[in-house]
């Protein structure tokens, strides 16, 4: 199973302290090597990633712990994909966004298709987080597009997180990946 974590350093500290729990059985996770290394395209170049693997001492399940600066099963970082979704929410098409980001149009089109497919689930997940973090949120205005409404809800949830817990090193799209359980990957998780 894939789990989203904030940073590699926090993962190592939490694994060492026994603070990470298995999502299947809530047993403690312990270090279990690393997944294969790969390169992830970031805004200004490439960044190497070798995700930590963990194993549950109770049920034996293994998990790959992916930092939230990545989007699971995507070659580009959360900041790059977030920029694409933000531009799409403002009405830009995939070719224009691809030219702006220096990515192939087919790649950007794939991100936007995945975002449209998951828009309702992501908007719902972000709205649940928004209500948990801010029980009296401001009125959310519809934007007129699936991606626009989803981006609006996700950014409001990120804003509510920052207002409640303060700023940390995570950028807005990193926090969005963490809050939604992967953004373009799998179902969004509900707040605790």
C-alpha cells in the first residue's frame, strides 16, 4: 500500500519512534528497506527520490512511504502538477499549460483528465478537511468548472490547515497531496 508523508526526515524519525501505524490494522510500522530510486521533475530541474518502505509488525503488510512533494505514480512534483491544475482552473488549455511548464502536452492532458475524473472526490475530501479544520468557513463560490471547483476547495482546506496549525515547510500543493491522500491517485482519505 502507498502512504503519503510530509518529508523523508519526518518519516525516519516517526519510524524510529514507532509513531507510524499501519492503515490496515493500526499496528506499528518499522523500516523495511527502500523502494527503487527514481528521478522526479521539479520546477527547476530534477530531484532524486528513493522512497522508504515499511512493514507492519502485526499483520506483515508492506507500505511505500512517499513524500508529499511528489504525486504518486507521476514523474512530476506536486508543485508542477499543482501549477497545471491552477492554470486549468483559470481557463488555460493543456497545450498552453504544457508550453508554460515545459512539459509534453500529452503529459499535461493526462494530469487534467485524472483531475477531472477525481474532481468530485477531491472536492468532497477537501471540503471535509475544511469543515474539520474550520467549523465556520467562509462561503465557497462555484467557479463554473470541475477543476476550478476542486482547486478552490483544496486550496481552502490548505488555507484552513495553515490558519489552524501555522506555516511549515510544506508548500500549498505538498499540503494538498497530503490532505487528499495523493491528489491524482486513489481515493481521498477522510479526516480523522
